[in-house]
C-alpha cells in the first residue's frame, strides 16, 4: 500500500512563502537536494494545486546540461512522475504525464493512494490543507529553514488537530532540519 505524503519547505515560524509570495529562503543545499531526490524516487504521482504546479512546471523546460548533477537528477525524477493538478481556473495542463481535475475529492484521493503502486505526494498549501483536514495524510515532512518570515502562506492549516508520531529527523549543512511525522 502506498502512502499519501505532504512535504514542504517552511520557515521556523511556519510559512512556505513570505508576504510577497517569495520562497527564496528555501533553496536547498546540495545535500538537502539529494535527500529530497532520494525521497521523491518513491513517489509515483504528485497532486498539485494550481500555484505550485505553475512553479514546478519549469522543471519540464530546463536544459539539463545547464543544471547541476543533483538538479538534473531531480528534473528526471519530476518528468517521470505522473501529476494531477486540481484547478478550477486552468484551461489545460501544459506538461506531459499531467491530468487536470476541477475539484479535490478527499475520499477519491484516499482510495487512489490506497491502491497506488507508489507513494502519492500532495503539494501546495491549500490542497494539502484539504487533505490534512480530511485526515488522509499518512506522512508529513517539514523542511524547516533557519529563518523567520513573520507572515505569508502557512505550511499547515488552522483548525486541524491530529496526533502524529515522530518518524525521523535530519539536519543539513545549510541549517535546515527535516522533521517527518507519521499519522498516529
């Protein structure tokens, strides 16, 4: 059985972007990027909200010869992964291996993850909030950057109370710490 994962970068005060929408504070170091690549190898499908999809789709277009080896590896992983974009405003998905859904159905996603052959990753704060509210996220990983943003888009939604069990922690050379929790 595959797991439904939520993984995101965030500031120490819990924001994935600052108040202007910038996430430049969260650029991974090479060792962190390699760790992320290794974790992404277990993912067969990415579930994206529109905004995150629009950010991530650039991995389709980069010239791999202009990327570092770890970035080129990530690009290859990303291109090989199926993607489902949840958006009521996009006219079409502009990348291969991508389907467009108009609304998020938590029970359908739970069943999809339960029967998938590889893990399913939900991304984008608003989409992940829906999955967290529905109680269907099996694993939650926060890559906590050593900075305070003071506001912006929150990594975790208000109004969700769940018991989690610490599964793993790791510190990277840039001061980022990843904490991974499993649903209790």
